[in-house]
């Protein structure tokens, strides 16, 4: 690790308790953020990026299927799960993408591959635009890459900015999530069906006011228009995996995005929603392993 990076990264003494995923996890200080990072395996580096409102635990059943083929790194994004918020300024797409690049550099790991879910796909696209020599392929699951259209596009960002300024709202949302029915309704709105373990993971996240505030801050700082215009500049091959029942990002958007990319393939998953990698992890892990040049067990 370069000398400049050694002072930027500080590992916690001991490992934080974690029962959501049976892989090593730790806290890492980098880019002014205290990151919660799950990592396991050996081989080419595969960075796993979750979506807004989720956490690295969303990869809980995918990671064990890929750890024998790849060095897996799955951080909680800033303000999400157990990672601290962006210290100054907006939680914007360029800011978070840059912080992720610094984190990986400070860890001494160059991703050969990135798999991103929903907003994580947008982050991986932003990172790909930096034209890292080590990055060979991308995979996007239910990618959120297209700005809201019409009235929703005019209302959603300002509303998210307004809501993110209210700490009371985050506490109210967390209080309402004490009801399992509220958690189940949220999951159902994605078009996905999760087992009890998955419901428990999202219940714990939704009952955490700091996590809710982090998700609102990310939505408030998000501007997909510049990234959408820059997508044709991405030269690495991209696999777009999309559940046909996705209730958050319509599956047709992956078809639209694929037409502007230099090298892309779309794989539709019948019967699955926005959380396809949590509904059928074996199916998604197999697709990722084949795309990234290996075979999942």
C-alpha cells in the first residue's frame, strides 16, 4: 500500500458482530468516511454495490456462491447500514463514486469487475467513466440509470432534498417500520418476495433512523441526467439483469439503456422483481460468474 494510503486507512481493532452474512467484515476509515466492509474469497476483485435504502447484506446469499472464484468486496454505501455519512456536501453520484474509488485504492485493490444493484449500477457506471485500466466488465441488476420522467422528475428530487433536511422524518419513518406489515409492504412494492431472513434484514435497516436519513440524503443528492448522457462513453462490456416484475425500475429501461452502450447484453428474469439477487441468488450468481468468466458452484 502506498505511504499516502497508509495514513488514510485505519482498520478497527477486532471484527464487528454480524449475523446477516457469514463472511469477514470490518470497519475501514477512508476518504473521511468510516466504512463497513464485507470481504471474502480469492481471485479477480469483484466490487459489489447495493442500492439506495439497502446495504451490503443484500448480497448475503450471492457472496457465498462467488467467494471461491473472486475476491469479493461489498461495502455499505455512505449513510447506509453501518457506514457513516458523507462528511461534507451532498451525497451526490460523483462524490460517492469518487469515495468508493479512494476506498478501493486505499485497500490496495483494483476491481476487475463491478456488479451494481439499482443505484449501485449508477455508481459503477460513474466509476467506469473514470476509465480505470483494471476494470474489464460491469453487471447491473435492476439498474436505476434513467431520470424520472414528467411530473415525477420535477417533484422527486426537490421533495427528497426537503425531506432529507428533517431529522424528525427519519425518526418517524423508523418508528413506523416497527410494524412488520410496513416492512412487508415496502418489499412488496419492489415486485419481489423475500424469505423471513430477508424481511428481517430490511426491517433492521428501516428501523435505524441514521440509515433512513442516509437513504434520503442520497436521493436528495442524486442527479442522473449527466450520467445518462455519458453512458455511450462506457467502453467496457455490460450485462444488464432485470426482473420482469420490477416495481421500482421498469424492465424496459434496461432495453433502452442497452441501445446506447457500446457493448451490452440484457438478461430478463421472469417472475422476479427489483430485488432479484435476493429472491433467487443462485440464478443471479450463476449469471454473474458466467459473465465475469467463471462458474459459480
